[in-house]
C-alpha cells in the first residue's frame, strides 16, 4: 500500500527568520521540502500545530523573506504578500495552519500582476476548492503525520500549474539566492555586476516580481544574520556583530534592527530562548 503523502520529505531547518515570541515560545512546527520538480516555485512548506491554555496568547514574530506565502488554517485562508517590516501572528486556543513559502518567481502569477500590489498586505485566497481540499486532508487530527503530508501534497498538486517558470522568474530566483547566500554582497552595484543588469532595470524587476527594492534584499539578509548571531547562548559583542555584518558602526546597526523589529539588538539578545 502506498503511504499518504509519499515523496513529501520532512525537514527541520534552522529558521533564522523566526524570532519567536518575547517569552521564547514557539509551537511545534513541521517543515517539508518541496518535490524536486517544484524547486523553482516552492521553497518549503510548514505546519504549526498549537494548543494554548485558555486566556493565553502568543505573538509569533517573523522577519519574512522576499516572497509570497500561501497560508490555510482551520479558520482562514490567505495569500500573504512580502512584508517590508516585521510580520506577526497571534496564536490563541487550539489550531493549525498549512503554510507554503513560495519562490520569488511564483508571486506574480498568484498576485495576478506585479507583486508590489501585495506588499505589506494579505488577501483572501481565491481558490476555495483548494482551501476545502487542504482542510479535508487535515481533518480533525493535525497531529497525524499522514494527514499533514496529505495536506502538503494537495498544495503541491495545485502549484504544478505554475510550471514551467519563465526566464524572468528564473532570473529573480537567482538574484535572491545570490543575495541571501553571499554575506559579502553589501551593495546593489554588486548584484548589478553579477547579473549584467543596470540598477534601474534591477529596481523594476524586483518591484514587479518581489514587491520590494533591491536594497531591501541586502538589508533583510543582514538582519537575518543579525538575529541568528543575537540568539547565540553566549551574549554576543554587539560592536563585533555590527562590524561583521558590514555596518559602519554599532549605532547604525542598532537603528536598522530597531526600525524593523521594534527592539534594540541588546533587548532581543536578552529575550529567553
């Protein structure tokens, strides 16, 4: 007998974008890699399952990547655009959500046009049939591994319609991968030189396909690195962190971090883990 969700591979990456809540709490999060044929469309899937005592709430904080998200829960279904700041989600009671982090190339098809129209916003997911199928797959037992895999497979089947990815989509995927993967990328000019593209063309491309300017890509990568460093068990040297990330001084680093997260680097480092 073929097991449900065969081919869906469980992963457990270190998620430096997830800042947790101020108490250090996070619900169990089940993460899955996309099928190989969907690598140009999907980064990964995740499914948190939570149960909080009555009257208790947890606000989860995320420094989102430059991509759109599909999120279907037991009581809402959203297409979430890229967030220029800190994304938050309040958890209460008992619940679950199936989320898919898309590749940059996929946003324009789901947005029905330039992704910048979705920046800092979320809209109801228009595919009601998909929502019903995901909820039916999860059923009344989100703790069942087979049901979780079935739900992810439903999403993957739906997203196959986005293949093949166009050349511009492959280019924007490569640009984002380059910026996120190379800590030595600190100026937009480096991106232009790498991909033989003018700065104006790059700005138009990222506005259309990502919804954010190229400078934002570099800043967000640096803040992801900062959050990772600040979570270390041993209290970090903030001046060293700032220097390692390419900031001119600690004050500039502190302003950037606080502008996006609402916290000083020292305040974030002092939170429970």
